[in-house]
């Protein structure tokens, strides 16, 4: 396994890494490995647009069947006069 040394790391960053590792029940080294793995796994993919993120968030939600009032009707502009 390779080793990486990170020099000139700010004390605040180190403290936050330590707190995060403690919250997740890991050592600081393992927490840093997890952060790097996650960041690199995501870096090869294009960033999802807003629509894709919304669709992913609500993918399992939805109606059990089509709304009957919408089936078979074409879209039309709103009538504000009456």
C-alpha cells in the first residue's frame, strides 16, 4: 500500500477531520481514506444538473397511477379571464 504525507495542514482542518472520524467510529487515517475514495469515485462523473438531482431524490415517490384528469388531454394555456 502507498503512503501519502500531507504537509502544512491547518490545525482547524485537522481538528475537523478528527471530530468527523470520531463521529463515524474511525481513525483519522481511515476517515481520510474514505474521504479520498468518495471524492475520486465522484470525480469521474459529470455533475448532475438540477433536474437530474430532483428526479433522483424523488425517484421512489410518486402516484400509484396516472391522474385521470390529465390522461388524453393536450396542454393548453391558462384562462385567467374567467
